[in-house]
């Protein structure tokens, strides 16, 4: 904000969030190689001081005593680096604070989300026949594009997907598989599946957090008789934001690397898998995105991540093998698409059965009984 101004800072904030999460996750992936380099430097008679992690290893050794490998003269560098980083952060926040506040108040932030919403509404008009569905679709896009908090949520999930896609390639290298890009492979087919999975989950997580609870009075007053328009509009929005862009990017990328038939087959199978995933993710959807009060539940804390990891393994690291087997013939691709269509139709039928006689909900879900996380062994 200090260097480029408020408007430019607003534009790059989400991108910086994306890069930060990718780097944090990738740190754990490359940590074994970094540790090998540190051990090699420690075993040298005169360790190189150019590696900052070696400084903090010296600080740890100074605290721990003789049993730990000694790195003489590095503890002072670690303390100096930490102090310098803290002082720089404080100076960067406090010194230009008044100036940045004045610039933020005087700046005219240009929100260009309106044009994107209009274009997407025009493109999706053939599948959004009902006026209520079109209105909810526009509301979803406008809320998501204009809210930095919700954009950060989606960016965090997308960054995790990019990091895991890199991990999938690293696993192939560790197993001794050559990273051949000229032909389809399971580790290449899993990348778009991982991206779509986390985008869908990220959008669902962002939809659960309201933009402004008091603003849902519009939907309360003009509430549709059923939840069908809401579910349909939400499904179209997720497909437009999480499935079709990845399918298009997959086709463009693979068309350059592979034969035209293989690229088209992979893109079609990915789109079919994405639609089925969206239908499964919307089971139990009875609220307009961004309008329902949000209350974290302990049951979700306990079981949410377990279910997420199982679903990720089945979707991203199971369907890639099926796609690899199906891409060898047009009949295989057709059978795969038909199977995903059956899954999507079954999920949509289950949605209709669940929401029969129900209306849109705007209140936070309440757990039936009090629950304890059992985070402490203390008795009382």
C-alpha cells in the first residue's frame, strides 16, 4: 500500500495470499532436502553462514548445550536477523500509517466486478431460465468478486491445491517415474482433478460465511416457494467458477502436448467429473450463499477434515487411473462420462428428496446436544 497505492494493493492482495500459502505448504515438501544441506554444512569444519536456517540451528545449539551439534558464531546472526525483521515490520506499519489511512480514505477504488457479472450472466442465461435463479446467480458472483475476505478463502484453498499438485509430481519422481509430458499419465491427469476439488470445497466454505447477515432481508421477503432455484443457481455458479475454467485450461495445455483426441477426451471427462462433484457437494444445500448466519460446530472440527481427505483421495487420486484407462478409446470416454452423469443425476435426485417441503434457511445450524472437544485431561 505504501509503495504502489491503495487501488493496486487491493488488486494484488489476493495474489499475495495465494503465493504465501503455496510457499508455506511447499516448505514442508522441500524440508528434507534443506535438512540434508544443513547436516552437510554442520559436518564441515567451517560451516557456511549463507544459509539462514543454519543461524537458527546455532541458536538452538546454544540453548540446548553440548549434546547438540555446535555451530559456533551463528547464534548472534539469528538474534540479529530476528530483531531486524521485527524492527522493519514495525517501521513499515507505524511510520506511514497516517499517510496510508489518508490515502485510503481519499482513494476512489474502481470495482470492475460488474462487467464480469454481466458477461457471466449472459453466458449462463440458457441454463438459468427462472428469474429467481438468475437473481441468485448474479448475487453470488457479485458477492464473491467484491469481498476480499471470501476471495482470500478461495485463494487459500486454491494455493493448497497447487501445492498438492506439485507434491503429486514429486511423488512420481521419488518413485522413479520419468516426468514425460508428451503422453497422458496418472500424475498429469490428477492435477486438474486436485485443482477442481479444492476450488469446489473452497467455494462451499466461502458460501457458508455471510457477507452481511442484515442484508438477507431481500431474500426473506421474496423467498421462493422451494429451494430449487437456489440450488440450481449455486450449482451453475460453482461449475462456471471451478469446473469450466480448469477444463478449458486442461484442454488448451494438453492440446499442445498430446494428440487432439486425447486432449478433448481428458477435458470432457474432467468436466463430467466436476459436474458430479458439484452435485455431491450441494447435497443438503438449503440456503442462499453468503446470507446464512455462520456458527462453527465442534462436529465439523472433528470429522470435517477426515471426510475431506477421504473424498480427495477418491476423487483426485482414484479417478485419474480411471481416466487413464478410459482415454484409450472413444467408447471408454463415453462410458466414463455416462458414469459421472449417473452419479450427478443420483445426487440431484437425493437433493430433491431432502429439500421436499423445505424453504430457505437463514439461521445458523444448532447442534442437537452440547459436545466437548476433550482438549484437556483435567477433571472438574
